[in-house]
C-alpha cells in the first residue's frame, strides 16, 4: 500500500499475513516448531512469529488491567500518515513505505493526546500483543519510582542490606541508583556468540530461553550471587541485565510478592490499560525484568502518555512528577559514565542514560525506552508527543533509522 491509497481513517491495517514460515501446518513439521531455544532470538524467520506469540512457547504470568475504565485514546488529523519526509538512511518516504523497509510491525504517534498515526502490518491488529523486549526495563523503573516516592525503597542503600545472599557477590555494595543507571561494576559478558555468556545464562535463569540440562541456577538472583566486581560502581555505564534484575528482585523483597503484581497494581491498572499484559516468568513464577513484558501497542502508548503528563493518567497519579523530571535532568556523573559509549553511533542525539531510559533532549524532556529488535517508546514532553513502535528488525542499524523516522515525523507535525 502506498501513500495515495491511504484511507482517511485510522488505524491503518495492512492486510498481510505474518511473514514467518514457522508453526504452520497440521501437524507442524518438526523443523518448523519454535521450542524456546536461542533460535527464536536470533533467527528472523522464528522471531517474526515468536515476538507475537510468546505465551505459546514460554511460561507467562498475567499483568492484570483490573476492572477499571479504559483510558480513551481519541483520533485527530491523520494527515501525518500521508506526509512525505526525508529520513537519513531511507531518503524521501512515508510512514507506510518506511515501515515495510524497517520491518515495523506496529507504529503509533500521538500529539496532545490524540492519535495522529496508527499502523499495523505483518499480521498485527490493534488487539495483538507483542514482546517489548528491553522496553520492559523502563516499566520496571517506573514501578521503582512509585515505591521510592512512598519511602518503601532507598535508592542509596547497598544491596547487601536487603539481600544477605549477595553479601559476598560483586553487587554487595552497589545501590538501586547504580542499577537504575546501568552503572554496576561487575563482570557480565554479553556475547551473542557464546552460548554460556551471561546474556544467555540470564535469559535461561529468567525463563526467556530454554535451559540446558543440569542448569545450575534456580533464578536470576542465583546467577547474580556469582558475580565479581571489576570496577567501582557508578563509574561507568555498561548496559547489563544484572541491573534490571536487581530492580525487580528489590521490589519483590520489599513488598513480599512478585514485582509484576506491583506493576499491575501501580501502573497497568491505573494507567487505564485496555488489555492485560503478560510477563515471562522463571520456574518459580518471578517475572523476568530484563525483557519479559508483552503488550499491545496502544497500552505502550498509554504508558508513554503517563510520562508525558508528568506521572498522571487523568486524575490518578502513578508516579511523582519529581521522578519523571529526574529522568531527563542532566548531571556530570551521568555524562561522564557514558563517555565513549558505542550507543552514540546509533543515536547521535543521545545525551545520557538515567533511570532505565535513554535521554535525547533534556531541555525538551525527550527520552526513549528501547528494546531489542526495535521496540521503542519516545516521549517529548515539551512538544507533547508520544510514539510507540513494535518491530522485528534484525538489521544492526534498524533502531537508529527508526529513531530518525520518528524525529522526521515529529518535526513535520510541529514545524
């Protein structure tokens, strides 16, 4: 479908099947069954199906929306869907054309709380759920903020105070703030080509990937207990899952129940979600904070609106405005910690990482929640814009190009 064919109404649903060839047939051929091993993460054919069907092959818990009202999303002028924009790496394009090039599964952009663009393809529909991968981290941090607001968690207490089992680990003297800023100084190899790297061990411990025989860790906390400190905490930004797993476990220990229950009660329900979310869980039922959340696109957008509006949905406060302001407030420590990060090559506008968000423009309150294969939530508080993206994009530069597409559409809308 090209720009002249676009209907006047939203959402635009491109009528095409999921491009994957797996899990088809009755019965499904043995070589086309998704089992939960590493192939669903690495193989585009498996990934295109798996990202939309997580509960079919992994254990999940429900993040309940409760029985409250759904926060309405109203439609505004949809002319942005037809707008041609120039995007570095794509050239002169429209959202519809770009979405096909970038393997975008779903895209929504809101201005002043109104839906101005909404697109679904690759078999997706408005009610379809999609894995959010590491966008999960930003939801986790927001729940942390609500607990800090109430004095239930201390950002500066060492983890050994709450976790005696971590007293001899590399994280013993690290703090929640170190974890929020991805600045815990432990050895945590993230190699994709090493099946025993901490990236994969963490996936297995958290329930995100099938375990090998005699897997030695009951959960991610067991894995964290084996870490070794290699540099001072807070000194350097290194993107590692140990940080977000500690956030999840800290909430669970402080509350006496799983952190995903707090996510449901403190964020999902009060933000007026229209669908239950899902969270991948380990064998003990503990949510995988690293990247386990599964959601509809519109509920991603509702979360973005909460942040755009300073932590509120309607008349309900979810997290303090102070906490939201703090996300994009710069300081020398954060800038120094990120010096030399390879992420600047992908996001040239990136300024720093704070509280599990990447900050693009501190003055405008523009920041980004990012997940693998191109899951994104952009928030620009000054321009009152929220954009949410779900995709299965395996190209290494895909997130950066999607960010430039968002920026071009933002500027076209606000010029």
